[in-house]
C-alpha cells in the first residue's frame, strides 16, 4: 500500500503568479508519479508525469522529483483563472495496474 | 479516437437495493480497465482492474464486485447497497504495460438513501 500526501490542501494565487504544489509518497520503489487535474463533477485528466530523478518541463508546467526525500512538486508558471481546479498527485508501484492518489490541492487563481 | 462511456450518469438508490454501473470503451483494442471511487470530499481510490476479458483483480474491498464480460465493457455491481457506497464512480482505461497514462470517464454520481 502506497501513502500519498499532498500539500497545501488549498492554494489561492493571483493571475500571472507561480503556483507550487507538493506531494510526498511513502515508498522509494514507486515507479512513476503523475499529476492530474480534476474539475468539479468531472473525471481527472493527466497533465504530466515523471519517472526519473530531476525535473521535467512541459509548457507552463514543471515537475521536480527527488526520490531520496520521496518528494515531488508541480509548478505552474503564469497561472490563469482557467487553471483553477483540484490537482491530484498519483503514484504507481511495481504493479503498474494500481495508481494511488493523494487527497488533492484545490487551486484557485484570482483574476 | 477513443471514447469512454459510463452509465448511468447519476443514480439515487435505497439501502439494501442492488446496483449495476457500466462502462464501454470504443476505439481501443484490449485496453486495461479500471474502476475508481471517490467519496464526497474524499480521496480517489482504485477498486478494481482488469487486463483481459474475464479476469478482474480487486484492489480495495468495499463489498462491490466487478466483471469484464467483453473486451470493451466493464461492470461494477453489488447485491446490497450500503450508505457508505455513496460517491462518485469513475471508469478508466489505459493501454499496454509500464508507465502509461490513465484516461477517465465522466463518472457516475451515486447517492444511497
């Protein structure tokens, strides 16, 4: 069983600011880490994933993974009101068919 | 293009009544299929997964069962609903082994009264 914890629970930023979200997991054998975006009443949609230590950049998104500290972070540059949603961190184990989710960070970007 | 269809969109059911939720994936051959559940305000939890027709593995025990009668169909059911079964049920799919993206349906909102 993998434990995934996210912080903060809620984040409010002004439009144009950087949004920084954190996630810790319990097992260093975790295979890959995914970030999903979920709007109210909808299914999650994958944003970005990372497997190796270090960072990965896609558009306005950058994710950092540190396996030694069991920590991954997501940074959204130039945050927009349309980015307002719940962001979920998900971790897969050696059994790739199971994803463990954190409880999410609710991001609100104010115009 | 791949599409995932869940039915029904929403249900209100009585405690002790049976339940059947369905999911169909079109445009993909032999997908991996998943059922997830999210209590209101709660964490998304994986319930089941299936790699092939007729084979379903349980991840979390919630007095629910799942079946995969066809390559593109996944069914979630129980004979007796509990109040604790209320929540948002999501069907999802992925392709292949290893680090692959999971695609979610639009979900079914279940209220048990």
